[in-house]
């Protein structure tokens, strides 16, 4: 079976807990789009509640970024393990905005893909 195209919406720094109604509207439509895989990447503050609301539906929940390390003294950062624990099944790395505004390099993006343990 051929993989389905992925359509992902990155919510960036937008959305509050009331935004779950928008996710529920997307879930309602997702079943009518069997030829694509749908993913929503909300801010980290919404991942757990969105993942709970999307459980058992065709909509996947992803994170917007992660730190290369699993844990440590990195105030405000979030690890891939933390995202997974919150219910995310994927994470965006190497986004053009992270590269532009945070000056992320290829080496930093590569470290997120192959984290040190």
C-alpha cells in the first residue's frame, strides 16, 4: 500500500484551550478525506488536551519543535520524549522560522533527529 500524503497544520504561537473546538471540527472532516493523513501541530501547551481529544480519530497530533537532549536544565525547551508522553506522534524540526529567528544550524537540526542519550 502506498503511503498517503501528509497534510499538517502548524498553529505556531496561536491557540488557547478554547481552540479545541477547532480541532473537533477538523476531526469531523478527517474521516471524509481517506486519501490524506492529517496532522495538527499546536503549541506545546495544547498538545496533551488535543491528543486526548484526537485519540481514536484519524487526526494526528505533532509538536512544533524539540530539544536535541532528552532532559536537562534548558528552561522553556521540550524534548521529543516529553512530546511523545503528552501524546504527540511527530515533531517538526528544521522549520525556516527556527532557522531565521533562532539561528538554528544544520548541525542543530541533525542533533534533534539523532539525539544524544
